[in-house]
C-alpha cells in the first residue's frame, strides 16, 4: 500500500511537471529588462551584420539607404506589407491602438493590435515614428519587447539616395529569473516528495 501511495505521488509530480512545461512553452516571453540604445549611423552598408541589431538568432533589424526596416536574417531589402519578416508591431495612437503611452507596453501585448511595420505606423513612418512608444513582437521566438525610436533619417525616393540612419531604445530580457518561478517551485516540490518517500521507506524497513 505504501509503495502504491509513493507511486501515485510520483505520478502526480510528473504530471504537474509536464503541465508546467507545456505552459512554459506556450506562454510568450516578455522582455522587461533595462532599456538599451541601438544606433545605425548614416551612410553605412545596411546589409552588413555589424550595422544591424541582431536581437535574436531569427531577427536582425536592418535598413538600406532609404525605405523601411527589413530582417537581415531572412531578407535583403524591404518588402511592403511584410518587412521586417518575422515581426509585428504596435504603436501608441496608431492602427487602432490606445494613444496612452502607459497602455503601450510589452506586458499589455494581449490588448494591442499588431501588424507589419509600415501599416503599424499607418504608412507615414517619417511622420509618426519618432518618440512614439511601441511594442515589437518577434514571432518565431514569441518575444514581446518595448521599443521607441529616437532617430529616423529620410532619403529621396526618386534617386534612391539617403542617409538610412535610425536609432531606438528597446527593452532586454529581465534577469535574474525570479526564485518563485514555476520551475523552481516544481523542483522544490519534487525534492520534498522524494524526501518524504525516503523517510517512509526507512520506517517500513525498521518495522
């Protein structure tokens, strides 16, 4: 009977761990760490990784002499209604989102309307982008982060000439992982269960 009870406890712990694993895999990641600055200077080669912001292995934000951002990992230039591929954006007061900057943050992503970069800025990038709080979603990584542009160099479309510079502040991963995370609690529970089972076995042996 005691062995059966220990087996049931172990099965229960394993089921709990499996459920926590599924939840961890399904839940998006919110970057709430410190804000860092990325600056892409004017008149540099936007196709070089050194002049791109490689946020993850799947997304490097880049720009050529003119036009808009593209993903240097998967694209060689900007494509309308698509670029940067693998991303979606939301900005305060645009595309149906609240004008309140307090509502535009990564933690509130579930209440925001996301679309591609150009449409998120209502196709008036130069007019709308500077100083407007935004949220960037890295789709493949399922990461949400805060972003606000501080510079955007405009070029002349007719002759394909322009500085191509841009700069922004964006959030980073929050570190360290809180001690009260589900994984920590599950591991603690497993250790306690194992300890209790060991005590029960020793008592049974003494009898």
